[in-house]
């Protein structure tokens, strides 16, 4: 019996060692394979999304970027790319004219401004409408009207007059979604220049040059080697 005891101990230790290897190493290997598969899926989906975007199939690109973002919700680059597709789709819904209706300049009463604005709603299903006025009363009336019609208004106060930048329809929906996603991308990766630049472009598009310059400057601080951005920022400052 004394001669058999070491053998029994060795066998028992071997069994325990095998179990430990299976439990810890085996599971780790299995997780690594799953993680690798997921990374491959993520990369393939992202490539397909970029191809759809480049071919201007924006609806398909949004669907694919959303899949990629669901796999990597911490990825600021994908978040920014998804926002960019929404932005371009919003402009596509607006059509070639920007603004989508001749600028409504208020020289009369609030009722007259509303009459022209309601006329614009009838002809512009999706797009961008601008109202300019020196009257605070008209500003309030127009802002209430915009909310009642499910649109979004971005007011801007100049030296003497107000400019009301109005987004309606699918253009409004997609541009607002783009703005939200750009801001989310900034939260995910504050050192990433692209969403700052894209937000700057968004605010340029809707006439808020002061906010646009702020975001463009933030983008340039993060990427001072971007000569194209530097020129774009310079032009906006000249126009401001």
C-alpha cells in the first residue's frame, strides 16, 4: 500500500490539473474565437455600409451602420459615420434648393408672415425655410407656429433683426438625428476631430455661423494638420 500511495496522489493531481485547464483555458479559447468572429462581422458590416454610402444608397447604409454600432456602441468613428449618412439623406430629401423657399422677410403683420409661412408648408414637404424679421412679437408667433407643425426652429439674433431657420419634414428628422449622433460621437471620443467638423458644417448649413465657427475651431484644435479644415474655418470667419 505504501508503494501505491504516491501513484494515487499523482493520478489525482493530474485529473485536477486537466479539469483546471479545461475550465479556464478552454473557456478562454472559446471566448476568443467568439470575439474574433464578432470583430470579423463588425469589419465586414462596416465595409458594406461604406460601400452603400458611396453608392448613395443611404437607407441601406443607415441600416448597416446601425448594425455595426450595435456591435460596437463605444465606437465613435461608426457613430460619426452613421450621423453623416443621416445628414446627407436629410439634404437629399430637401432637394436641390437651399433654402427650399424664398426667404420670408417681414415688412408687415404677424398674420401676413404666418400666411406666407403656411403657403411655404404647402409647397415644401421637406426642407429648410427662413424667416427674417425685426419684430420680437413675430418671432414668438412664428416659433409657436413651427412647433404646432412639428418642425424645428433655430433662431439667430443679429444686430437689428432675427433670423428663424426652420427645418421641416424628413429633412428635419434626419438632420436632427445627425446632430444627436455627432454629439454622441464627441462624448464617446472627445479627441476625435470629425464630429466637431461635421457639427460645424451642420450649423453653417442652417445659418448659425457663430456656433459653426466654435465647432470648427474645436475640430482644428484636435487636427491642426488639416489644411482643408483651416481654409474652411477661415472662410467662415470672413463671412461672419
